C-alpha cells in the first residue's frame, strides 16, 4: 500500500467527522481535468447505510479497481442531507477528483456545488437520481423511474382484478426526482391521479423503514379499509408491512415496491410484497466509472440520459405483465450474478 502523508490522514479523519461519510480511498493533489490520463473517481451517495447505495458503492469501487482508477466514496448522513452532499463534493474536488458520480438527495439542493465542479473541469454524472434541470450534470445513468413506478402500478391494478383500489401511498423524500417520478408513474399504471378518491392517504418517509412504519401506523388509525399499498422503495415497504402485520391486515393487501435488492426479492418470495421492480445500480456504477476512465484518457464526456433498465419480480405472474420470478431475481438482484 502506498505511503500516505500525515496531511492526507488528517484530511480523511476530518472528512469523516464533518460529513458522516464512508471514506473508501483518498488521494492528494489538485483537480485534474479530462485528458490527463489518470481517472480519479469520487462517488457521493445519499447515505452509506441503505443497502441499495452500498451495492452501488461496491460496484463502483470494483469497476474502478478493474480499470486502474483511483476511487473515493462519501455520503450524506441521511436521505435528504443536502449540506452533507455539498461538503462531499467540495472535499472530493480538494482531493483531486476529475470525475464525480452523485446520487443527489435533492434534485435541486446541490446544483451550485455541481456547477462549481463542472466549471473547474470535473466531469459530473448523476447516478440513480436526476437533477433538475437534467442538464445541470453532464449525463445521468439511472432507472427510468417513471416507467418503474408505472410497472408497479400496472401490476397492482392487475392483481386487484377489477376491484376498486383503496390505496395508501408511502412516498420518499419530497423534492427528489425519484420520488416524484415513481409516484406519478405508479398512479398512471394503476389508473389514478393525485386527486382520486381511491387514494385514502399518503405519508412521506424519506426512504426510511422506521419512518414508513410510523407513517403507516398513523394512516391505519384513520381507516383500515384498504386493499393496496404503494411503497417508493423496499425499506419503506418493509416498514409499511410491519404496521400492516401488527393490525392483521396483510392478507387483504396488494403491495408493490421498487428496488430489487436481494432482501427485497426475498421479501417477494416470502410474501411481504406481491411484486417489486428491480433496478440495476451495479450497471449505473460500472457505466459511470467507465465514462470517468474515458474522460481521463481522452477528455470525451457522456451526455444525456441513459436508461439502465428495470424488471418486475413476482412469484404471482399476471397476464399482460412481463415479469421474472424470485429465483431469477435472487440470481440477478441489483444487476450482479450471485
């Protein structure tokens, strides 16, 4: 392992203390622009505890190692920690990153830090979550989250088999494009709008399992006459399920989710979710690192939106809904062959 100076060691300690971040690796020196030869990739995720972002980070680190790139990963302390992500971007620039990959907690909350980085010659790619406007970054590699929400909604509608929905919605973080797009896609898939009387309530849980459980418990105090639940991601789905189970309501509910992690696919197999929509974060991370390597070598930047795909996972296939079973899902969860 190469020798690190005292300054670098102190910097790593300061970064961990001030941002609550996971620090994978650090390097010294000033920011390098494209065409300098050596890719120095910084990753900023929403948190370092959500299994989805852990998988994305691990895939990015593996891709960096395989392609001879330096790699460092930082994260906010919680979903919605815009200030933590801004500090992470600034810290990565100070360390010499020439590419920053980011899953923005808020689609607008980190725009100035991103602009400053791009103005300094750093390639910035959004992973998983788009910015607003989309061209605030050089490119976005992500799931088409509206389409993923629509897949979940279409499945729940088909599973209800003509019964009028009585729906509770567990949303994510307000202001996030992921939350907005999945919510809107689900409603299109199930055939409702935000003002539809079939929606009996909703709660925002910021991607957190405990907050989702608390929110669902509060909703169920108003009414238990429901037959469908939308969950924006699998941790929130598990929280909602816990509240439903405590009330003895799981047998009357069709619940879908989105993520496609191994735990979430196991939840489908075990009957917690009727279906989940799998994303492929490993693909996002790998493509982001490859773009960083190309930029470092040639100065060529990617552009636009790259859809990394999604797939419905269920053990209860329905006509008109393309899907894979949980056995396939466990072999392919989040884009890796297990």
